[in-house]
């Protein structure tokens, strides 16, 4: 999939350039890619594509944390037995 960099005539929020690491100030012209960041026009892509990885896939954080929310743990059943025995 090709990345579609958008040329912004006036940047709303200051950010660091991905290539030269200098600040792009509010009102400056820059190229922007959603989820990636900003580039100065002089640091632009040219003819070669640049690939930036924001966050690599992680099996631990990509799974659904609520997948087994209705299942009780053994601690729950142990506590339940203890509460019943107190009556």
C-alpha cells in the first residue's frame, strides 16, 4: 500500500520532523501522514519511499482483555467456599 503524504499549508500543532529531528512550528508548511508524523518540505520524500514503523504488532497487547471476563478464577471459588463456611 502506498503512503499518501499530504502537504499542509499551515501546521496546527508543533511537532518534530521525522527526518532531521528539528521542530516544525505552528503555521509552517509540512508534509503529513496520518499516524506517522510530519516532514519539512526540504526533508521531503523525493523519489524514494520512506517507511516508518510506529508500533510493532504485539500478541500480548493485541488480544482482547475482556475475552474471558465472565469466567471465574480458582481464587473466586476458594473465597466463595470460605464465605459459605462462615455462615
